[in-house]
């Protein structure tokens, strides 16, 4: 959901299209400036997103880079993340999705350490039942989190804290070269998740097709069935029993680039149902 018009308006759009779970930003994703939220709006969103409601996932804005070697950027990132965690907690979020960051030529080891430190600083301000979900990235440049090994290293550096989980983005995985188009390929991938993530759970899936081919290392989302992944591969992914309990949200451009609508949601449900049928052997 776009957060245009405020977080309560975004919730309204999500529920009116029949969503069972939703995701939004709590400020414009490409600027540092924090948005102002009325206490009443946050309270009403928290009431609607709580038990029996429509769970909310908050995506942290894109400028936040805990791994930045630039002291100024690192400080801004830390302050901004703390603020966004505070707003997400007030809005009753079930999870907060964070791109690990980019080490900008300062080296992977250093970057991983800086991210773990940054994550540790906000963990105690998470609301109860809220987790911090590290998202896999499409790779390219010095971004961290393109492999499950790197995400697993991060989880370990964060002391295997139970509040830390993983968000898997189907487009990013595809662009990072993970071929889950066959059931064998998906089994291999799930085996790697089980081996590398320790106790960390997949708390959310970002269900998207890809504008770029397998292994292209570029973050370019496409509408379901209109990209290089295709509906069948997305079904193989979504139907795997390992992901059966994980909620999923769409981050597709939508028709006219207006974001996902009811028809995208229906297609997503068909993808999941078809995938479950495949894995059940039917
Ligand atoms: Zn994503």
C-alpha cells in the first residue's frame, strides 16, 4: 500500500480490496524526513491490525543503511530506524521489514557487524509480538542480504534473537539467481533455509514477478504472471509446506502503476491454491 493520505487511509484501501494482511511505509520511502502521524490515526490502525484484525507489516524506508561507512549516513539511519520502529509499534505492526543495507566498499564483514549493532539498538523498542524481518535483496553493488548465507550470518551476529525473522521476496530471490521454478529447485532452496537460518522463521513473503531474468541482480518488480518468473514458478514457491504459515503481501506495480488491486489479490490466491495442490501431490 502507498502511504499517501496517511496510514489510516492505506489501511482503508487494503481492507476494501479484501486483503487479509497488509504492508505500508510510515513515511515517504525515499526521503529522510519523518512523517507526522496523528495519535488517533495510529490508535485506530492498531485496533484494526491487532488480534482478529488485518495484520500490518511496516516496510522501513529505503534510505536507511545501517551498514554505511559514512558516519553521517549511519547516524541518520540509526535515528530514522528508531523513529520508524516507534511509529510501527504504535500502529500495532506484526513485523517491520528492513533491507540489511550496503557496505559501500567497506567490506562485507564490517557491514554485517554494523547491521547487527544497528538491529540490536532497536530490538528492545519493538512492540510485543512484533518481529524485525531482514529482507533478502536482489544483489548487485555492495548490497548485503542477497544470499541466505548472509542473512543467516546476520541472524547469528544478532545472537539468534527470537524477535528477528526473515522476509523473502520472490523477485529478489529470482534476480539473485535462486531458481525455484521446479519442485526440486524449491526443495534445495528450502533445505538451505533450514540449514542456514537456525531458528529464524520466514515471517513474511513479498510475492512479486520479475522484470529482469534469473540471476540479473537487479531489483525490478513486475505484475504476477507478466514477468520472467511466471505463474507456475510462483505456485511452486508459494505452495511449499515450509512457507504454509507465512503471510504474503504484493509489491507489484499494478495496472497503470497504481499498486495492487483486487484482481492482483485474486490472482495471488489462485497461485497459492495451485501451489498447495502441486505439493499435496494432487
Ligand atoms: Zn520486497
